[in-house]
């Protein structure tokens, strides 16, 4: 990630590589109208990219990190889009994070749950359960283990790197950690989309 001097916009090379694929999976599997709350938006590039292709949806991006929020706001200003709000600062480990939002149609989180303690995944699902309307969808993107195993050596190396930075971080296991968490909070897996570079998009709906 890098920023230009005097410009709050953060540029993420990985976003430039994966944003078309994430946008296309999102548009195929997420609601076609209503409001989408994004958490852990980082630079904001994904949300801007999806919002530009989805004028039928309204987006609420946000991040607890101040520099990220400044980047999101700067990308919004540059885009001139009118279907995206100023960034919120929600931290999904805070029990009441969802209380500032009205019922919504989608919750989006890209590359967040592995770069945060597992409490963030728990808070994300708990908040999404009360925030989403009955037909709503939760969309996650990132690397996942499947049934106890990494899906690629690069993901295993990434997992080691994450744990070296913070022992509470790490690539989550879709079958053994995330699906049970989803079930406990009233969600089921609806779609699993294979993405480039051994990532997945996973879409959850309510039971
Ligand atoms: C690896 S970045 C991903 C950013 C962006 N979604 C992307 O894919 O480029 C992870 C983001 O999650 C945010 N984050 C970490 N813990 C969080 C939490 N508890 N609640 C909400 N966001 C969190 C971080 O501030 C960071 O911006």
C-alpha cells in the first residue's frame, strides 16, 4: 500500500489486481437493491469500484483506522459517486458496532477476518445477524483453509507471516471455524466462489 504526498488516497496494488474479480462476484451474488454496510474497507478502493458498477445500491464503507478513513473519503471525493456515504469508524470487536446502522441488505468485508483477532469474525457475524434483513447477505473475501488444510503453499506462508506479526491473526478455516460460527449466529453458506490467487468469496444468507 502506498500514498502520494499531499493526497490522502491510499493505493493498494493487490486491490488493483483483484478488484474486478471481487466486483463481479459481488454483483452476481449480492442483493440487487438496498444498502450495503462495509467493514474493514482499508483504502476504500474496493467499495468505490463496486459502487461505480452498482448505482442501484447504496454503500456505507468504514474502517477503525483514521488514515484508512481519510483515504476512503478522498477516493469518494475523487469519484463524485452519489451512492456512497462518508466513512464510519466501526470496529466489529465492539459489541454495539451495528447499532449506528439501520437494517440493511448486505454486509461486506474484504480481507479483514484473517488480519484481526478471531473476535473480529465473531463480532462481524453477530452484528450482521442483527443488522441484515431476512433476505440479506454477508459477503466475505480472502484466503481460507478448507477442512484443516491450506489450499496453496502461498496461503500457508501468508498464514505464518500473519501469525508472526500477531499470534491472534491467521488464515481462518472455512469448514472448521467460519461455517460453525455462521451456523451459531443464524447463517448458512449460500455460495463459495473460487477467486484468483487461491482466495475465496463466500456468501452467507440467514436460515
Ligand atoms: C488487510 S486490510 C484490508 C483492507 C481492504 N478491505 C482491502 O482488501 O484492501 C484489513 C482492514 O481491516 C481493518 N480492521 C481490522 N480490525 C478491524 C475490526 N475489528 N473492525 C473493523 N475493521 C477492522 C483494518 O483497519 C484494515 O483496514
